[in-house]
DNA sequence: GTTGAAGTGGAGGCACCCCTCCGCTAATGT
DNA sequence: ACATTAGCGGAGGGGTGCCTCCACTTCAAC
């Protein structure tokens, strides 16, 4: 209900007033971030409460549904991504795009929940996706206009490609990097007809 | 313990003797194939038994552990992939490689269990992976030697890239195809230094 | 047919998870 | 210091899944 800054969607959940309660709230968010990272959207809520060192009841008071909790985590990640897009605006087109994609990877590399959510649908996830796209899309557009990236691919395509590639497990970081490099070369290539 | 044909690994599980029991065995395999496809490795065994129209006890007699069941499904898929590699040997290098990768995608597109298993480790999964690599690797090698594919990427890299890209959800098949095309262009591109 | 062995299926014990409810604890304002 | 009340946490009911066990069924060999 608060006014919302463009590109920074808000969630219905409210941080509590009392100091101890705020500590718990934050601990829950942090624990949830980790748990969703490790186990995806299906992470056990009781486990999250345990990690946060609070009772299950406290989790449910702060986040009445699993969706509320997930949304709260998600919105934080997305806000960081939006901020990153601003910061990188100064770099040359291709470098800016790649740098932003790497931040994106920085999330989903460890946090497959975010990547699962590319498909899921809820009022607020949609709004988050829009914010994220609004932040990142111009970077792709600029790289395309200046001829650094092929033009027959959309931002959504690109994000899914990157999400897919980096969401998988790899033998080591070097391999992940190699594969990502190949895909980025594909993004740079002239479209091929055969 | 039986002799194993090269490229066609075997499983410890044995198909039962009696006709009715064989029907159940086959129904279980089929149900498991579907269930693993939909829910990944964590599919409910009780659900698989239900789908197959048999009691849970029957499932456990045929496949004492979840791993046994999964292995049995997996080995079937891999054998098909190995066969495909033989069939495609006649095509030109690049076409053969791409065609085989498409078959590979044909699996993991619907069956994410196979793709999860690229990482997992067990005696027999390892042996399956070896068989699959033995079948597919020559296709990449040939494309590389003839200059159709870049040489700074390994077969394992390629498979993981493809698995990652196609394991994700897409808005529609056209998008999946577009993204796959970009990645394949990357595979064809000269390595880039910047 | 008869009969023995192969095969069946589901009840039941255990573990985990979801979510609600409410008696208790302790932070805060005065 | 004390009262007020926000906040706590975990017991408990319901659900699902894992796996074992064994009384029963049915195939197939004779």
C-alpha cells in the first residue's frame, strides 16, 4: 500500500515493530534465502524455522503462507539486480550486458528457486519479473543497437538461456565458465541459416 | 555378472519369470518412466505403484531400492541414445552431431530425471554415462576435426550446456528452439578472446 | 484337476512436513 | 517497577511417503 518506487516492487508482508521480533524476522528471511537456494521452492518450512532459531509459529505469524515467505526473499534478490543494472549503465554496451548477466548468474548459480520462479505465476512474481526486465532489457537493446549482440533474440530468451545454462551442475567453475562463454559467443554471432 | 555388450550397460535387476509378474514389471517400468519425467528423481514410489496398478509390495520386490528402479529406467533411455548415435553415423559431421543432440534433448526435454543424473554418482550411472559418452563423443570429434565445431570445448561441456538449456521451462517450443539455435551458433563460432 | 512355489497387495510402524492454536514470556512505555 | 500487549514456540492433528512383512492368490508344471 505504500507508494512504490519504479522498478522496486513491494510485498504485503510487514517487518514487525519490536526489536526482538525484527531480529527473528530478519533471521527467517536469511534462513529462507539459504534454504530456497539449497532445496528450491520446496524447502521445508520447519527446517527454515529451525535454521533461523525460532519456533515454527513465529515463521507462520510473519509469513502466513509459503508464498509470502518466498515472495519476500525473491523481492530482495530482484531489487539487487535492478540496482546492479543502474550501476553498470556506464560500461560499454557489450561489457555492461555481460556484467549484468554475470550478476544474474551469481544468484541462480546458488539459488535455483529464483530460476524456478521464471515460470511460476503470482501477482507479485509477475511484478518482480517486470521490474527485472525493465532493468535488464535496455542493456540487451543497447548491445543489439550497437551491433554487439544479434538482434533475433529477445530478452526473455536470453534470460532463460542463461538461467538454464547456469542452473545445471558442473564439474567445476572452470567448466561453467567455459560453457557460458560458448553461449555468449552464440549471442554475439550473426544469425546462421543452416 | 552377465557379459555386457559394449555401449550397452546392464542392471542387476532381473525381469521375473511368470507371465503375470512380467506384466507388472513392465507396467512398473513404464509408470516410473513417466513419474520420473514429471517429478524428477523424487517421484513418489507409492504413486508409481498406483499408476502401474500394482501394490507397493510388488514394486519393492522387483526394485528393492529407489535406485534400482531409477537405474532400470535410466539404462533403457541410454541404450536408445547409443543406438541413435549408430544410426546417425551416416550424416555429414555437423548434421549428425546436431541430430544426436536433438535426440538427447528429446529425453531431457520431458524427462528431467535423466538430466539430474548427469551429476549423481553410482556404479551403474557412471557406466551408463560412459556408454553414452562413448556413443556421442565421436560425433563431436568428427565435427571438430572437419572444422564445423570449435575445438576448445569438450563433450562433457557440450552435454551439460545442452542439458541446462533444454532442462529449463520455456514459454513455448519456438522459444526453446530459438535459444537452442543461439547456443549451437556458439558451438560453431570461432573462440573469441574478448 | 491338484499342488507347490512364485507372486501379490495393503496394513501398519516410522518419519517428516504442513499448519493452527493458545498458554506463556518479555519488550516497551509510563 | 509495573502493566500491557506484541510476540513466542511447540504440541498436536492431519496428511503423505518410505519400507517391511506376511496371509492370501494365482500361475504353470504335472
